[in-house]
């Protein structure tokens, strides 16, 4: 398949073409960017859901159950599961598709495991591009499961419309929410493994934390605190209802457009930063940059002057 055929067949929902495109995207092949540029005008229809939280909270099982519930409602689901990277090969070492066997075989479910490749914030650098491709391919819901990255796991706000923060009783997540900024990014809190002791207490503590948030104004969305037992599917139907409710709130309040603009701004700035770094490597070179770094490290120069020198040599200072 040539690039034009891949693009056309992706728009038609061809899984083979989509898989080829995602491979281009993950490998950094320029063909992937070219295809995405053509596909962009066909995006913006999917509800992008982020599932994040600490390791061991049961995110993968919850994603499986949520996917099945959304599928029962007649939706077409794309799942992007971001796993930690192997330090040797750079590949995904957990392979969420292994933990989602019951989803494989349904033509209206597409699962892609991605390695984080050292990216901070719980996502792979290519995650947003993969989501865009799935959106263009006609998936009505796209679920992103992040790496269990604890306090660094807030990058999901730049990729998803609705964010579910998953916690489990007895893991100290109530305190984690306060110190990590997780309280700010959650649209829905999920206390998973609710059949364990302490689930009611964890849910109560989260609700108490939400009442202390002074930044929330009248009419703003208040994150519900749900209890689920993903192993049995208990509570997942309620979560699907709340996700639909949240999307309606975003659309009616105008917050959906605000989120899209914030995410677009973030992505454009990230691409500009990448372009600047590429330009610097080509214009200045590693040796010259290394020499400037060495002077700062040896206290012979300061970082502010060094940055000004680099900016001038790049023609932007």
C-alpha cells in the first residue's frame, strides 16, 4: 500500500491499513506525519477517555470491562495501552493485549500496545498521533491506559477529554492525590477492587478532598467518586453512564472546545520545540553545544548567558 491508499483505507476503517499507519507513527517515519496531516480534518468525532492511576490499581482489567460495556452500547472502541519500555529493546514489556484477550476477535475493537520509551507523564510521545489516527478511522470511543507512573502521570490531560483516575484501597492513594496534582486532573475518581476492606473509607476520603477544593465554581463539573470491582464488572455500567454524562457536560458548557484548544496549543508548542532542537543540532552541532554546556558546568559561564549565546547563533536572539 502506498501512502494515499493507506490514508483512504484508514478513513474507511480498514484495520490493516490502520495498523500500517500506526507502525509508521511509532517508528517516526515521515510518511506517518504526512498521512496524519491529511487525516486531521476528519478527526474530532471520538470521545477520548484517559484511564490513569498507580500501578496495581487494576487499570487494565477496568479498561477491558469498560470496553465491553461501551461495545454493548453499540460503540466502536479503540484502546491504546501504554506500557513501560524494555531497557534493552525499547519495546513494551507488559503487553496489555495479553491481559485483554477477551476483547480480541471483535471487529469493532482495536487494541494497540505502545512502549513509553522513556517518556514521562505515563504516555508515549506518539500517543496523541495514534489517537488521531484511530479517531479518523471512525472509532467512537478511544481509551488510553497510561503507564502506572504515580506523581508524573499528568500528561494525559493533553490527550483525553475525560480522565478517570483509578485507585485501590490500602495503597495510600488518598494522600497521593493531594501531593501529585491528581485531584486537579480527574473528571471521575474510581475506587477499584471495592470488594477489599477499606474501599468505603477511600471513597469517603476522596469525597472529603473534593469538598475542600476552593477553585471549583458553581456550575463546574464535580468529579463523582465511583466504586468498581473490575474483576466482576461491578460498577462499570455506572462508570460508562458517568463518562457519557461528562461528555454531555463538556459539549453543553463549551469546555470541550476549551480542552481541544488547550491540547492543540500544547501539541503545537511541543512540535515547535522539537523543530528548534533539530535546528540547533544541525546549525550548532553537538561539539559546540557540548563546549557551551561544559563552560556552565565548570562555573566559567552561567546558563542565562549560554542560552542567549545559543539563541543568537540560531538567529532567534
